[in-house]
C-alpha cells in the first residue's frame, strides 16, 4: 500500500509545521472515509447493487449494506492509524535532529568550557550525553499519551535527560566543586530548574539537577558524582531499568532494590555532601 502524506510549511526554526492526520471531521467532501492529500483505499463509491457477495456479507453481525459500511469504516480507521504512525515517526525524527543541534551547538561547548575551569574534576561518560533515539522515542510517545495537546517538538523538549552530563569529583573536593559548578552553569546562561540531593538515600547516591537552554526551551540533566557513586550508578543501571518495567514482579522488585542498597552501601559519603540543599 502506497501512503503519501502532505506536509505544511515551515516554522521559524525551519522544522516542518506541526500537523495532524485527518479525522473524519477533516475528510474530503463527498467521501467521509478519505483523508485529504492521500489516495483513497476504497476507490470510487459503489451503490449496494454493485457490492460483491463477500463485502455484502461481511461485518460484525451485519448484513448487506450495513456489513459493507462496517468494512469501509474499519479500513478508514486502519488507514488513519497508519498515517498517524508515519507522521509521528517523521515528527520525532525532526525533533531529535533539533535536540542534536542544541546539544552540539550550544550545551556541550558550554559544558566543555566549564570543565576547563577546574582540572581537578572532569566530565564522565561524555560519549553518552545524548539519549539513544529509540529510548527517546519511547519517552516522547509516553509524554504525548499523557499530554495529547503537546506537539512532538514540545514533548521532546521536556524530556529531562534527552541531553545529560556527569561531573565527577574526588571525595574531598565534592561539596565545594558541586557548588562552584552550579554557579558556573548559571553564569553560562542556563536556567536552573531543579536539583535533588540523594546522598542519604540507600539505593542511589549523588545529586541530579535539571537545567533549561533559554533560547530553545530544551531541558538537560547534570549529575554530580564521586568516582565511587558514578561506578555504582553504572553497575546498578540494569536493576534500575527492570524496576521501571511494569512487568517486573513484586518479588523481583524487592530483590533489585536490595541489590541497589548493597552496592551503594560501599560508597563513602563526601564531607558536606548531605548539606547541599535541594532546589527549589
């Protein structure tokens, strides 16, 4: 089946203008099942006398013309779902490329400059600064299901860790380093959204903060770790993913949480780390 989808103009960012697949209310005059800009799946209208036997007798409990209408309605619904899926994939592709541009052109250069101001700590795992496309697509779809009024561009901009960084410090330097780098991020022009200190948490140690790029509205995450807490995060990441899975049984969840606690119990809490306040 060949599907052709018409697109609108471009917005001020050069990305395709947001559009939505046509519903029945948007159908072309004279054919309630046809989507504008696409090839009809039913062909020319036929009256009841021209319907073949299979179409006359099909439909859930329907006969004759009622059965034929049921088939056409099912086909139209399937077609609209196909168009919606094609457009959603296209729009997410465009939004993902926009995030890549923000990361490469704005955020990462600024983070590199901040890193250069203090050689006693560094950005760890920088190769993972951009969330994978499949995982990001999953998060965008989930966000749009929860907030259907959002455009794809808006939905991807509120994914808190589409772009993410980690500063890694020595235990001795940790508290003062986190405060200094927080100030540097604000001086660089980024808007501080929130910050959560979990050094007193048994299952995860560190500080996670979220920031916004003012000119684009894109969120990004900055984590603050010691070497030990960063390695523990990496070691328990598989458990974290399983805990997020609704299919994980209660017994398995309890085992995974206990595993996280065991790993994190080996971490030394840096002096002054628990005194760093949350924001806001």
